[in-house]
C-alpha cells in the first residue's frame, strides 16, 4: 500500500468517526465555567470546560434520553464493545447547589502537525448580541447561557463508555461575572450606597 493511499485511508476513517457525533445547543444556567482560561487538575491544565444546568428537570431527562439513543444508534460502529450492565456515562455531573448538570469540555491546545509545537486555542464566547466577550471575562455561577456542543460517543473499555460533550462555543445571555475574591455583599456585610463626593462617583447630577 502506498503512503498516499494509506494517508487517504486514515483520513476516511477519521471522517467516519467524526460523523458519529451530533451537535446540540444547551440552554440553561452556567456553573464552574472555565472558558477564559483552562481548568486545572493537580496543577495541570486540562482544557476549557463549563457545566450547564438545563432549564428544568424534564429537559434534563429528555436530553439524557437523547444522548443514550445516540449511543445506541452508533454503538456497533465503535471499535470496542461496552458492558451494558455498567451504567452509561452521559457527561452528567452532580453539583451541590444546582443538582444534575451536563459538563462540556474541549482541549485548550493542539499540536501543529508540521512543527510539532503546541498551539494555544481560544474558546469562542459571545454576549447576547453575538459580539465576542472582552478577553478575561469570567462567567460566574448563575449566568444564563446557551452552549454549543458536539455529543461524541466513545468506548474506552468495556466499563468506561458513553457520550462526551465537546465544547464548541458559548453564548452568554445574562452574565453574572465571577470576581474571584467575592463581593462584600457576598460575605454578608451591610453595604451603604456611596454618597455625593464619594470616590468613584461620576460628574452626573441626579435629581
């Protein structure tokens, strides 16, 4: 087999695998978003991610059913066999405050095939008007979002199989920006409004 034919065969196999995925839009509430900088684990960067609580429990169950149906449709096309007695992984994470959420993630870098160098990726994040959010904007818990994902079926081994949600882009409909250190109100302090002449007041006159 020639090298050219082998490369084309690999490309065709790759294309066939990518077609197994299906695109979805998730509408709901964001929590634990890592969209401006990668999430870290044990000090290592592991990629961009966001958890989304759908608008109600009925939509959560319906989406779980849709993901499982997708896996069932393509299972025979996957390279390995799953032990269906083991529960399927549907990218569902339990949050103490929000309950069942779907976690979507994507790599924050990729390797340049020509140079072998790692190239940083930027996740597309937009405001409700479709304009890119300013660099460094952190999406806080409770923000209303729409998240574009691709549901990719996989089988790592007989007991590790299911659907991973590949994060493609985020649209923020109502931003509750994460400040990192928290606010005075967040710690339960009684905060007074700034009076006339206070530092940071504008020159506008109010009546």
